[in-house]
C-alpha cells in the first residue's frame, strides 16, 4: 500500500527529532531509511506505525489520513531490533497472536489459524521449531519468528526497525538476502530502518538518507552512491575522500576514482602509509604533506604494474571529482 | 564425577549455615522440643477449644483477605510507580516502605485513631471500620503492602515496552495486551508478592491489637491468643498454638510455592 509522509515535525524536550520530513513510499516498494543514530529515522518509522504522534504533518496511506487512527487499526507489521517476542509463548503462539486477538467476528477458525501458522513457519524455514520458546532460539531465528508474527495478520505495510542490528555479521548478510527474496515474493510495501549503508544498498529499491532530523536525499541506491546530493550523503554512503575547498563547496573523490603514478607531473606528492592487498582491490592509505589522509583503491593489475610498497613516495590524482555544497563537518 | 575445588566454598557455606542455624533453625527447634515435652493431650485440648479454632481460622482468613487486597492494590501501585512519571513520584515510592519502618504499634494506633468512630476518616464513613474484622484486615494489608509492591516493581521495570507495542501493532486491544502479554509475565512476581504479604500478615500482632478490639470469637487473632495464654502462665498451651500456627503457615507457603512451580512449568509446555 502506498504511503505518503507529509511535512512531519516532532520535537521532544527542546530537541527537533523530525524537521518537516516528506517522503513517498510507492506501493510494493522496499524503502530503506538510512542514517546515523539520532538522525530521526526510527522516530519516522514509529510515527508511520502510529506508535508516536507527530507535532505537525500527516501520514497518508493510499491517500487517506492515518494520523488519527489508533495503531491497532493501521494494519502495520512492526519488527523491532530486539525482536520483542512474547517470552511466555511458544513460537507457534507468538506467530498466531495477531490472529487470535482479532475480534470474534473477524477471527479465523482454529483450523485456519493452524494452517496459516504452518505456512508461515515453513516460509521462515522453522517448521520443526513450533513448540520452542523464544529463549531457546538463536538471534537470527528469533528475528525470523518476529517477522512471521508480523506477517501473520497480512499487514498492508511492513516496518522494520534495525531488524538485523543485534545479529552478527554472517547472520545479518544471510537474513537480508532472505528478506529481499521474501519481499520479491510477498510484494508487501516495506520500510527498513538501518544505519548500515551496505544493508540499505543491497536490500532496498529506494534509499532515503537521513541526517539531523531531515531527509537529505532519496533515490535509487546507485544514484545515491554515484551522485550524492550533499556532502553528508557523500561521506556517509561509501568511502569518500574530501579533497579541498573549491568555489561553491568541497571537492570529493571516491577511493576507486583516484589513481597513483610515479611521475611527479601526474599529481600531488603523497606517501603510502598503509597498503593492504587482500581481495580484488588493494587498499592504500596516503599521507599528503598537508597532513591530510587519503584512501585509494587500486586494482591488483594496476598495483603490480606500479610495484608499490609502504613508505614509498607517489603522486596522486583524482580521475573524477564531485563538488558538493554542504556544511558537513567531520 | 570429579569434585572441583571452589575457592571460599567451605568458609562461606560454614558462615551461612551457622547464621541460618542460630537465627532460624534453633528457635524453631526449641519450639518443637518444647512442644514434644508438653503434657500429653495439650494439643488435643488446645485444638478442640472453639475459641482457639475461631482465632486460627480468623487469623488465616484475615491474612488471606489482606494478601488478596494487596494483590490488587499493590499491583496497581507498582504499575503507577513504574509506568507514570508524575511529580512527587520518588516521594510516593519512598512512602511505600513506610510500613516496613514504622513500629507496628504506631501503625495500629494511627489506624485506630484515623478510622475510629471519631477519627478524621472514621466519622465520615457510614460503617464502622475499627474494632471489627474490617479493621483487622485493614491493619494487616497496611503492614504487608510493601512486600507486594517491592516484589513486583523490579519485574515491571524490566518488562520491555516494545513487547506491548508489538502486541498493539498486531491489533491487540489494551486489555488483550494486558491479559495476554503483561500479566502472564508478572504472574510469578505477583505470586511471590502474595506469599510474602500473606506470611507477613499471618505473623502480625502489634498493629492488630490496637484496631481489633480483641473480642473473643470475633476479632481475636491467633498470635494474640498466644500472648493471652502466656499471660496466664499456660506455656504448654501457648507452645501448642504456636506449633499449630507454624504448621498452617508452612502448609500455605508450600502450597503457593507449588503453584509458582506449576505456572513456571505450564509456561514451558504449552
């Protein structure tokens, strides 16, 4: 279901948490809200869910205002970072909860509920875990149960608040691929909050980058990476070298958009302080005479061609520079 | 099986056992010994005395009523103290411990003067509160209330709000969330609070003597009867009554403990 966020503002104790935030979430899309902690992304998600009320602005679902509706009636599925499973209920009871608390007239029969729970347990590949308690599951399993519980009521919107934030790296990577496949099958409009740019880039159709209570840029992950709109986005999404101040802003270059040479005519002098060549790219750290540090990524063939070593003097030159306005300070 | 050395085990266990023995086991043993040496038939005589029977039943009933009252009242207080930030909350929180600190005789005197026929509150009420059974239950719940509140408070504080939010988003009404999500998780703490309240109320003496009027067959409680027997130099009778009370209290506590375990088990196997 399409969601339209219009001019949301929220202040708490003199601090602005959301500052006139607007966002369109098309039906069936997977949108990631990406930003550092304290940027307001979780609050935005909670306002969409109805768990928080905004001071100004409204949330439209299919063009209809929801800000006045109780969270119970919004048909959102919410998944929390720390799972929030009911510890005294088995996996089955957790998944069935949303169906069982429906008013008697809308509640499906026991058999229908059982079948629906079976189906969901199969979807999360946990058929044989139905009788377990949440405390007997691993973190990744708990989060899958939490997702199944949210999906049981067939929500019109699925809201995920840092769903993989408490898991270790390998489980995270597996779960986000699984989430993407799940979304491709179910087509439920999904909003994912994360501070992990890799996660946002890999999973989402659209990424909205948030900073200091505002949305700085909304776009396809690739556009955000290639054409950051602000200095903050440039630095937050992927690695970025801040080169120098120019007229109208600051010049930036990605580490893979830089080249090294041994010829003094080819660029500014720099010294290699660190060289790591593991994997397809060699990562080098350079010191400029000004004291500034640069990160440069070279392909393995290029590295071999130049025969570089730590401590060596080289000449660095950006292949592609982006000039961005912005008051972003490190 | 190999026995691993645990540093400090012998010393700490020794101290613990010594303390427990001196403070709890020894007096109980003395009581039991005294009971064994009592004249044959003392128990039968004491037990068959209708005044004793009434007092024992009333003691238990009143303690149970007070504990039940605290179950509702104390749960409510704990909930409000944990969940709602209101001005003076810390003061209110500290006041909960007052019954712990107040000498029970003072509590009894205060209650009887407040709720007495001429007291500030008593003269407003259409029915008498002190010098009858209501007064006894009132005094008992006053002295045992902190046990309920303090058992529940830490558990409530640990209860994540997200769990209730999750239930809300799944469409559960406030009432369904309370009944299906919050209460089941509070149940063990509520049961222990109830057991502690009850145990405290059964043993209470000081405050009750001031508000009950101590009318035999009406508002007389078992601990008072023990004192009466002692004053009449009927040591054997007092000991017999004490042993009976002790037995009943142990039974009730064991019962609550079983219930506690049952709930713990039930949660695992549903």
